[in-house]
């Protein structure tokens, strides 16, 4: 089986990924998925980003991927992400 899944075309909006690319990605636990989201957000954030911007990105990514996290978990992750950028 190919480890990379195809990209779906959605007309005028262009092509974008709608499911995990790697085989096994859907086997990850909620905690593993949350850590992955935090790593993605950290990569997306520029130095000096406001805490609320990072928090908003984390919330958005969790909602999009169906990952559950408490507000406290997300705030803690936002603090850690910003701490790694200093």
C-alpha cells in the first residue's frame, strides 16, 4: 500500500489535503495528535507572536482535526510554544 494518500481537488478552491498523508496517522492517540498540532503551530508562529494568536491557532487546529483538549492544556501548550521561540 502506498504511504501517501492523494490530494482531493475541490474545484475553484484548488487542491488541499483533507486527510492524513502518512499511513497510520489516524492510529495516533488524542495526546499524540495534540502534540503534533502543537509542533505544527510552533512551526507556523513567528517570533514575537502574541499568546492569544498561538492559542487561537491551537484551538482552530484541534477543532479541524477533532482533537480534544481543555482550555488549560491549550494555554499550557501556547506558553511552551512561545517559550521555545525566545
